[in-house]
C-alpha cells in the first residue's frame, strides 16, 4: 500500500488518513496534502479511527483477497476484526495492531488435531517471528503462500528449485545438504551390512 498519509489543509481537525480511506473522498482535491507517516506524527496529527483498522484494509484490499481465494485456493473468514486464512497445509490469522498501524501475522500451532475452520478463533496460534508485521493484507498473503507452498513441497519430498523468497532458498540448500548426508550414511550402512570387515574403517 502507498506509504503516504493524507491530511486536509482546509480544517483544523489534525487527523490524517491512509490511502483508500472512505473519508478521504470528502476532502476536496485542492485541500489534500500528502505527507509521510513520520511527517504527520511530527506535526501532531492523529490517525483516523476508521482507516486505523482491519475493516479499512478489508475494504481496500478485497480484490487481493478474492484473487488469493480463486487463484491460490485460500479460504478466508473474517471474525471480530481478525482475518483467518486457510491454505493447503496451514491456518493463519491476521491481526491489526493500531499502535503500529500494521498487521501482525500468527500461525496455527503444530498439532495432530484436525483444523476446525468453521471456528478458527478457538485454535492456538503463535506469532510468526520472521514476519512480525506487514503494511498490507497482500504482504501477509504473499508470505503465507510462499511459506506453505515450500512446506508442502518439502513434505512431498520434492526438490524445490525456484524461489521468490531468499529465506526458502536457504532452507532448500540446508535440506539438500541433510538429504545428501543421509544418503551417504545409508550407503555406508548397506556396505557394512554386506561386509562386516569394512566396519574397522569407521570412525564412529
């Protein structure tokens, strides 16, 4: 989303808005002024209560949500201001943090219990440490898609060769190294089983 903030120079309300806020439409073009978040805070402006919410992001980013639902097979539920996302292998929740003006990302805890996506609010979640905040719902969905696509491929034993995220490229290098080490270990075990004399060459 646009990092600029919008204020009205025609009133003394000292309120600023995010792009796409429905109240910005009431401001005449000649009265709109675009500032950075740092500038509006230093000038003493306060954010609009409406656009400092998940409701605002749902409204502005509905097309992105619809795209991921159709093209990426994600399911969504919006319950009490929290957006829940179900993928092929996981469940997530997006929580708007007013103080940060950003969206925090949470991942469902690993469990053998089946997911109840009719009531995802009762599941246990943990904060996703390498993606604490995002400025947009799309930023969260991009991360979720890459994360779960990679995890699903690894779970199927596939070798992943294309990445849009450097993190998963590093993960794949480590996993391939572990696979090669295991293959070598298995080979030596097979040789030792066939001829026990080879065990004397082993260091462990």
